[in-house]
């Protein structure tokens, strides 16, 4: 039996180990921390709880290709409840709450109420969110790895993402701080800086 050593028991390391073991490999996973889970763990230090746990699970929607992987490795089961809170995030700026809503129309109306002077930039942000809603984490089958069902063609996923690719090129030229600075209102800058650190 071939042996595999994986360094790190975070989500990626554990997933790689599960698939390798399902494919007949003898797997050993080494982890430097006290518990597995990587960024999905929490810890206490000097009386404080540091919550590094999952605040969102990319690809958990039933129509997402990554959802199948999450089920195959046991991260999701038929009884797992995925809660999508709305607003997704709230920032407080000198007593004014600024919210990041999942509903793009609601987000646009809210941000325009907070900062009418940012109307054009808010409109662009909401258009980009709508464009990027077609993005999903592509999943490809690795030759020789055993899977329950074959992944759909990667070409389909790429075609679905085409409408947003021109914006990806433009936005890749900006850092998160530079993007947030495009907005005049400090509360919106704080909100965007908090979510895209």
C-alpha cells in the first residue's frame, strides 16, 4: 500500500486525507496545533475566546459543485442546517449601522440611504455582485481518485463565469484598501474593509 503524509489538519488537509484513504492510500496527517480544523477552530487565551470558526461555508448551496465534495467528506450531511443570516455583516460607525445584505437590491437601497454621494460607486458594487453570483468553486476530478459521482465538465463552469471575467481583470489591480477608498462615506469604507481584509 502506498503511503501519503499530509502536513496540516485544516479543511484542505483533512479533505485530501479522506480522498486519499478512499483511494486506497495509507494516510498520516500531521498537525501543529492541539486540535484539527485549522481556521475553523476557536481558542481561549487570557480569558478571551478567539473565534476562528466558519462564518460562511463556500459552496454549501445544493446547486454548487463544491456541495457534493462537502457531502462526500462528511462536512455536510442530510441533517446539516446551513443558516444564511441577513444582514450578513453589520458595522457600527459612530452609532450608525451599515449593513451588508445578501439581497443585492436591498443592499443598494440601504447603502444609498447611508451615502447618497456614493450612488455611482454603490451601483457599480451591486452590478459586480450580480455578475459574480455566477461564480462557483470549480471542482475537478483527479485521475485515479475515487469519487461517488463524476464532476461536471470544467468548461461549463468557465462559460458560466465569463460575464464577470472582465471585472476580475479590473478589480485585480486594486488592493482591498484601495477598493474601499473608492467610497466617500467612512462607514461604507469600514464595512468593505471588514469583509474583504
